[in-house]
C-alpha cells in the first residue's frame, strides 16, 4: 500500500511514517515544515526506497493535485494540523486556515483523485483527530464515539470542524473515510512546547517547572508508538464511515504526572535537591478543560487493539530518550515561542 501521510515530520505523523515504512508500506510524507516540524524525526527512514518527501502546504490545492497525480496513493492519513492549544488562544486564525480550510482542500484533492481513478472501493481517507472535540468531563464518565461535540478552545473547535467536513464528504460524495479521536500523546520526538517535554527540559535546565492552576486537570496518556499501531490498524481494517476512539487507559492528574517525571529524573540524573522542588503553580490556561478520558472499547472489540505501554513504562522511556538526544531538542528550543508562556491573551 502507498500511503500519503500529511504532517509526517511532526510528532505523531513521524511515528506513523517510521512504523509504516517498517511494515513495508510505501510512504509519501507531505509536510510544509512549520515551526513544530522536524525532518530529523524521520531521518531513520529518509534513505529508504519506500519513502518520499514532499514539502507542501495542505492549503495549496495545486500542490495537492500534483502530489496525488505524481504519487498515486492508495490511502491518505491526514495528521497535518496546528495543535498547540496555547498558541490557538493567542492566534486562532492559523488554526482555522490549516485545520479547517486545509482539510477542505485535502478532501477535495483526494475526492478528485479518487473519482478520476474510478472511485476504487479500497481507497481510504483516514482523518486523525483529538478527544478535545468532546469538551470536558467531570469526575466520572468516558468519551465514546457517540459523545456530543463540545469544543472549548480555538484548537478543538477547528478540529471539530475538520471532523464534520470529513464525515460530510463521506456521506455526500461517498469518499471512503475513517476517523479516529485520540487522547494525549507522549513519547520520543515530542516538540518541546508540550507539557511532558517542558517538564523534562526545564527540570534539567534548573528552571521553574510550570503547572497550570492547581494541577488537578486529568488527561488520559497514550504512548505515541501505541497510537501509530492503532492508526495503521484502523486504516487497513477499520469500517468505512466508522470512527474509533484511541486512548491509553492511563488517566493522571497533571501534578501527579509532573511529580512522576521528577522522580524518574531523580533516579536517572540525580542532583543535590529533588527536581520536584522546581515545580511552580502558574495562572491557569483560559477555558482549561478539567478532564479527558477515552472509552476505547470499539477499537478493542472490533479490531483487537489495546494500548501496550503503561504510563510508568512510557515515561521512563521518554525521559531516557530526552536524556540521550539533546542534539535533537536543543536546536528546537530556539524556535519562535518555545519556552515562552503562551495562551494568556484571553
């Protein structure tokens, strides 16, 4: 199978690219290389005959048409998106342009290509989304595939809009679509503006470790390589028109997660005082969702997938990866906004 992966130089996209090539799939990595992308993420497969790279923007329809014609993909895995909630608060326009208009352009390019090929039944358009489109949970309950949409940030609203577009193109035009909504990912190659890398890198640098509010917000943590496995499974075996929630089954309060990372660093790179002494509680993010938690029974029961990496094992692997790969993350810290407190303009 030849797969067109959008956003394949990003965090989750690169995990998909590496795994797909390892599984023997041909991969075309389409990425416009924004601030959060890094070709080092796919360096391990860059010389593989199964891999090709196209620097292009999903907002550029002409480029998309050329790429479909040139590479003739059997499937699309759409991961390209603006994804940092704090940045969406400060600058929502980029999220509407990329996540909504960009998805529209990609759907239209895919539909034109699929139609020109005689509408093959085995073509797939797999849209990868987030559990944030469902809003915020209370102390109990889980997001299911039937949970009503209730986005609370410009980021989640833009992803909700893109989900709706994909479903509409499936219903109206018959484009063979599948959708997935995932919980919070973590692991190697995570861009250093997200929570777990921020904690690790600030701790190592002796800087304050910021925790929003009282740290009571709960997330379900999914190791990125587990997620990549699930995404390829949905692409190849998921039912057309079906959506699948993908979660790690690892709920943690933010403050507990941060303390766990500090304890791992205490063991792996000890210093005179505990890393947890660097924790500082800061003003909360506007509209900060209280809790996300995924009910992953559909993908488990229908496709046989379940997360294999516990949060304890995953955090150990992740911390060790950052300790071993300073040459990857140090250059990224100089990029615009990285290390700054964003999302306060509201």
